[in-house]
């Protein structure tokens, strides 16, 4: 009798499983994804009990596969054993200086090169952390980033010596130890790190040097891009680093893969490519900077099977002239974020059946999404299971007031299907938010209290999302980038994507500008043109008229030779917003949308004055 009961239950469960799979086509994928995330969480809990960091995983790999290539760089190859020995030497330079103690932070102004990895590994070996400075910043911004890290030691690449010398008087005044990664250095107050490293021992260091570390200790400080102001240093604990490094596990990277990294290591996107490779025990093909002309040649040279991307790099690749060798590569998987739907289609159509795993996450965040189903344009799925184990929500948001919409009880309201809303994620012991170093005000600003019940705390991601009827989640815009015009919310990312499809436009960034006497902000676009083409004002007008509602059409169009971007290709808009549409401040050609003439016409002083005085309606 018992056998029949067991058999009947098994048949019922099997039938239920097939019913769910047929009724909900993504059910199996949804379950597999959540189970994988729970497995990663269980590993994390186990690691926390033994303080097993990414470094310990690296040392484990160095013992078990010492001769396996760890990093390919240019024409050099470094094995896991090589990396262990070289990071030991780097660690000893810090120790022998007597200036770096357990728990200290060392600032690194270093580009993409193996030494970046040796320095970080070496610092963790002696119980320290690193602050990754953006090598594109200079002067006051550089000093700001260095000072907020709390470091008293700076290591800089040889090619960045001029940037260091510019701020050297201020550094020496603060009694900062400064090293340059050169064989020698003549500048007063600056020492050669390579010279000292060449003389240091490569013998293993005592584990006692890092015995104080826990998974809650800082592993690194990584700076936000600073698209809307000065960069902020996000605290990346060893636990957080494990979570970020699990992306490769979740996307199906295996021990035989080779990952190609050309994104900056100072940014989380590039850095977790390396730490994720350590977690997987695989090989990294590292390039100093992204090169659209060398990208596929590098992939072929190093037999890369996995690539990292951000949306702009994929667009650059798709914009190159087609070649017969476009599909001659071994890349099977692309991991990254920010790819537009049209670029996604172009990429796989041209370069072959590469699985694209679009993800969403923020350097300082406590939550991530992953498009594991391959739905073009989406960044993930909104499922009961994922929300149950990793609490988050998309809530109604008032763009005009810059705050969530709350009900009569004071609690937030989940957005309807298809309605853009603010993504928030619960802050808890399992999903902590470490915030920004030495910036309590900005840390607190990211928190939302009493979201769904009294006493709860959620992280305000600052990102607007939309969930469709099939439960796919789509990125809409940054909260600060969305503006209101004619009583409607304008999502700059969506408008920029549309403008970028106009025949003569190569690249676009969209923002709102103040107009005297008008509520909200009028839309303005700064664009670059395709090589050899002029601004076709009539065609662009027709394009925005056909594809954008009236309120979303940019009233002003600024033509530039290039758009200022961060090291990770995010557009810088602060200066653009400040200059507005004032021809007295702008040397670039500016055009005005004239709906009567169905054209973008040159913005002359009489039009500018007419708009400001309210004589010309916009």
C-alpha cells in the first residue's frame, strides 16, 4: 500500500512539474537560477565561518594548479604559481617600508596590467585593503579620491607619473609615501616600487599577518563613476566581493574557459572579472585598454571563450566595418550590462551564436539581477521565488518631487505592470549595505525607511525599472537623469537610444535643461555624427517625430565632435546641463526644434532670446 502511495505522489509531483513548465515557459529557468543563487549564499555562509576570502581561494588554486596560466598580458603569460610569488614580493615591499600596517589602505593609481593584481593580492596577504583610483582623473578630483580613501601610501603606474607630480606637493605635505612602478625615479619624495620589488623575497608570508581579517573587513574601495559629481568610494567587503565574484558561476563559466577583460580594473566591472576568474580557477586574458580594432584579434590570440562588456563597447564593435573573420572566434558567452536591444540583435546576427548574459548591479549595491533567459533587452525577471529569498521591489516614484509615492498609511506602493518605478532592495544581515567610506551623509541618503512595514530599511538604487506582463524587468533610466516636461516623465536613456538610430547620428546623450517661465525641463540632446556625414536636420526631425511622443522630443540638439565619458563609457552630463542651450556659453553648433518648419534649425541669438522671453513657444 505504501509503495502505491509513494508512486502516486511521485506521479502527481511529476505532473505538477510538467504543468508548471508548460503553463509558465520560464518556470524551470526561474527555479534553476534561484537555486544557484541559494547555493552561492550557502557557500558564503560557510566561508564566513572560516574567514575564507577570495585570496584563500587564489592560494588554493596556486597549490592545486600551479602551472595553469592565470594571466595572459601582451606576449607574456603568468601562471598561478608566478602570481603567488610576485604578489609575495609586492607584499614584502609594503612590509619592509614599515609604513604599511595591518588594516591600512593603500591607494592604487594603476591601469590594466598584471601588477594591479599582484598589488591587490599582496595587500590582502598582509591584512590590508586597496583603494582603486581612476587613472583618468587629475588634480583636485584625484586628491579628493585619495583623501576619502584614508590611505597614507600611493602606488602609481610609470605612465601616470605626471599626474602624480601635479599633486605631489599636497601629498608630501600630508606625509604620504609615494611609489612609482618604474625601474627608477628621480622625482624628490617618490620611490621606485619595481626596484624594491626586484630585491624582495618571493617566499610565502605568514597567515598571521591577516589573522584579523573577517569577511566583513574591507577588501577594496571602488569609486562610483562620478557622472553627477565627485566620485564616492564604495566599501567592498570580502563578503561583498564573494557575492560579486559569483556572477561567473551563475552565468555558467567553467574551469576550461578563458575570459577576456579589457574594461578598467579600477572599476567593479573589470575587477570582478579577475576575482570571478579566481573563484572559477580559470585564465584571464588582460588588455591594457579596450580597443575596437584589436578586440577580436585578441580573442583569437588567447582562445578566449568568455568576454566582458558594457553596452558602449558592444556598440563600438557593431559599428566597425564587417569582415570575413567576424565569426572566426571561440567566444561562447558575453557577460556585462547596458546593451541596447538593437545592438544585442546586431551583435549576435553578425558575430555568431554568443550567449549574452545581461546583468544589473551597482558597485555599492546589495542586490543584482541577471537575464538568464536570453530575452533581448531585459535585465532579469520578476519572480516570486527571487523576491522571496532576495527581497526587492519596483515601487511607484514621483519624478517631479524626487521621492517614492506613499499611501495613506505612509508605506510605499508597488508599481503596476508596465509602469516605470524605482527599484529598491531590502537591507538585512543577508544583504548588507556597507555604504561609502567617510561619507555618512551619502550613505544614509541611499536608505529608504518604512517601505512596506514600520522599521524596514531598503536600498534606493536610484534606478527606474519597468516590469512587463511576462515578468521581465527592463532598465528605464537613472532617477537623476529622468526629467519632467509638459506633465510627462522623460526617460533620457530611451530617448538617446531612439536618436542614436537616426541616419547621421553616431552617438547621443540626452538631458533636461531649464527654460525661463517653464515648468520642468526641456529635452536637449548632445550628439556626435557618423564619419563623413553632416547633420541632416530634416531627417533627424522626421525620425524623432516618428518614434517619440511630442513631450519626449528634444527641443535642442547640440552637435559635438565627441562626448565626454567616464572610464566605463558613461556619459558625463554635469557640464552639458550647466551650459544649457545658451549660445554664449557653447561653441558647438546648436539647433532648435521648429515644429512649424518640421526641421531642426540653427539656434541663433534672436531665437535664444525669444525662447527666454517666452515669445517663442517650445
